[in-house]
C-alpha cells in the first residue's frame, strides 16, 4: 500500500466509513497536543502523518457535502 491508497479509500468510502474517519480525525486533533510532545515534531514532519491528516480532512469534507 502506498500513500495514495488512503486517499483512494476515502474517495470510495461509504457514509459509515467516512463517519469513522471523521471521528478519528477529531480525536487526533484533540489529542495531538496532549500526546505528541517529542522534540522532533514528527506529527508535523512525517509524510505518513501528513497523508493520514489529509485523508481525514478529505473524509470530513466529503461527509459534510453529502
């Protein structure tokens, strides 16, 4: 699986899957400041984290558009 696979999944996800992604995105947004405290700022610099964050955001936007 590549980074694009997560975006492809979001594009074809059903409403329940989008809701799950939305919940995960909200949970991560609320808890990242609490748990991501390392000096390397991996939550901001890691390509996997960026891809996941983008997919979660796309899922939220798609869900709002339904």
